[in-house]
C-alpha cells in the first residue's frame, strides 16, 4: 500500500485538532498537524507532501504552496458554498437568509473560492442557537470528510469538481463579523430567529 503524507492545517484554538487526523490515519496515511504559517512553510520546503487538508485555519496557503502539492489542497468549510465564504459563515447564513451547510472544496488563491468537491445542505429552525447549529454543522463536516477522504486520497482529478460560482454569495471578513457578534444579546447562544431578523 502506498502511504500518503498528509499535512493537516488548523488553528491553535480548536479543541478537536486530532479528530480529522485520526480519520486520515484510519485510511492508512500519515499526517502531520500544523497551526503555524511559518512552520507549515518550512515543512513544505523541506518535505515531500502528497495532500494538504485545511480545517478552520487562520491563514491562507500561498500559490507556491498550492502548486508544490500539485493543487491537491482541500478545505473543510462550514457553509453551503458559494454562499458565505470567509469568517463566521454560520452567522452570516442567518443574517443574509442564505443556505446553511458544509462544503469540502479545492483550495485556490482566493478565500473559499476553489472548486467544490462535496457538500451537504442543512436547515435550522428559529429556536436553534448559533452554538447548537455550529455543533450540527461541525458534526456534518466530519461525516462528509469521512465519505470524501477516500476520493481525495489518491490524487483527485479537479475536472470532477463543481464550479464555485463567483457571482453568487458574499465573502465575509473577521472585523465585520466580530462587530455583529458584539450586538448579539446572548452571544453564541442567541436564537437563530433573532439573528434572521437583525436586518429587518
């Protein structure tokens, strides 16, 4: 069996940083975990890597890094792309009344603009909270990754992906998102119904 070398890129604040790596290892591949832009850059220069999986990272891969892995770089994103690229996609799906879901997409030089490999759409009632919906989206993203990883494992042909239509949806940024979060009466425990009515 040809064991693939995989780099898993996340951020230092996540509490489940070993979850996706454990799934990768269950398919027989080796995985190294990175949450530092500098350490990842150094490792990519020094080591051969077959595949990069990003999951809630705090930085973007450079074009040179993407090309070095022959475009075999994929991101787990908690939105139903092309809607809600960027930060706090779950929050924005309710503010903008756009579809909720999770997507695994190829990484290009943009923010969540790469071609779509797989996705799941979810719906939520007004009684749910931002926190409860996030948990459900995260669970769905893990289930989707388990189904999708065997497809990515041996070098995915990007011709089989779906277009992430640039003219649909918005890209949301950290600063704007954090301002809105400060206005929520109960923070992440605010009901979805309240958030849906914020723009009305």
